[in-house]
C-alpha cells in the first residue's frame, strides 16, 4: 500500500463531484449567483490550507466510510443540501468515474495527468475569484513537488492501492453502459485498441539477439488488437497540454445519468456481515477524521442566503424509491447516539468531538455534524 495515495484519491474524487454538481445545478435551473456560490464554497473548503496540510502528510489509505464522511461534509459546505439517496448516488458516480479512469491509464504515472485534468477544470470553475485561485495554484505546486519525482514503481504502487480501494465497487452507470464500456454486471470493458503507453512500442514484434548483442532475427505475431503508436507525453507542469482526456468533464454534453446496483453487488451485499471484532484502524481513522474535519471550515449562511436542495434523480419519487431499495450494507447511514453518553464512555472520543465543535463561527446545525461523524465512526 502506498502512503502517497490519499491526496490523489481526494482531488480526483473531488473533481468528479464538482463536475456532477455543476451539471445538476444547471439542470435544475438554480440561479447563477447561487450556483456560483455553491461551487466557490465547496472549492474553498476543498483547498483549505489546514485541510490540505493534513491530506498531504504520508499516511495509509483509510476506509470507504471514512472517506465518504469527508465528502459528505464537503458536499454540504455551502447552502446546497442533498438527502441520503442523492448523496449515495453522487458518491457512486464519483467513485465509478475515477475507477474507470484509473483502469484506463496507459501508464501508472498517467494518474497524475488525470489529476491535473481535474485540477485544470477546478481552476476554470473559480477563474473569476482570485482568492480561491491562489489556493488551487498552491495545490498544483504541492502535487508537482510530491509526485513528479516519483519512480514508475512508486506510481505502480499508487495505482494498485487505488484499484484495491475500488475493487468491490461495481455500480452500473448509464453513461458507461450506453457507451458500451461497462457490462451489465458493473465491470468495465478494457479496450484492445488505441495508442500504446508513452515510451513503448506497438506489440507484434519479437527481436532475438546473440550473446554479443547482435540482432539475429525478427519474428512477427498477431497482437490481438488495433494498437497505434504512442501519443506525445502530457505536460506535468501547472500549465500545459495533458494530452489524455481521462479526468475531463464527461457531463459537458447534457444527458441523463443513472446508477444501478449490479446483480453481483446485490448478492455480495446480502452475504456481507458487519464484523463485531474491534477494527484496529478505527482509532486511526477517527483521529484522521478529527484532523481533516478540523480543517474543513463550513461557512455559515448569511441572512440573505437561502438554502436549496439538489436532487440527483429525475424526480423526487425516484429519489425516494432509491433510498428504500438500496441495500443497507451499501449505504452510508449515520447512527445517532447521545453525545453525553459517548463522552462518559470514552474520554478520548469526547476530546476529539470537542475538536469538531470548537469553532465558534459555525451554526448549530454544523456543530451537530461532529456528533454524527463520531457516531458513524463508532460503527466502524
């Protein structure tokens, strides 16, 4: 497992989340000023200096529940609200899109180019807001400093870590199904055509050399695909052509996007049992969340701000049906507990809970999220 995976996972999932929310804000005809405020607030929170300092520290990748908690909080960093069914769908779309991108990367190092494509799009979202732009530019610099000097082997370890994280996620997405890049069981179809990775040659030729290094003969074979020569390498600088389209906005062309549980996922969910054994990572995950949540500064809506709800489904009825039909094992529900009882039971949890609620400029509804987050982690 690579200790450098978390920043890339967060930035790419965050980029996909922003693509989806931007599309839904437009589809629901949310006024431009409110839509811009939502995007600006989320990006400001996402690139908060204190938050990124914690994120970029070398650390193991944490559980899906822990990461989902961060994105749940991030999605509600502004005046927009989503109910659980829409939040589940948002997270499904985010994770499946990035999983597909990781699988299709020609080289492990190209994951960084995918990240830069997401960063480029995020920068474009806030191009008219200089204060947020400076935060985004600082993140570019941190990415370049941390990742551009890594070896191919280290990038391969990052890719393996990401694929292990995604391996049990087989949510069917309508865009992928219509484009025939995903099967009905939720698994992706990998292409056997197109350009080969940069720095490699089109397969189909075997060269045999003598012990002195002289080429003796050549043998050709059918490579089973329709491969072409490699494209030029994408730019790993703050500005430049990334070449790859992976990580760009697939929702730029308006079309409905639906998610469905595959049969495989449903069956596996039916046999999934929640372990009652202590989770050795639970304490570390809780500590991580306490630090990360401390850096996520949720803005208190002003008197002139009116909150609104975003629905990721076509109708409210579909949203309600999705909430009812989704297997409990695959939802990320929050268990409500008494905070006072938790304080008496565990002084350390009480201390961490205090870190969630210390900030005096947060609204009561925001501070209550600390209790919910601790409750969620209590179930790990």
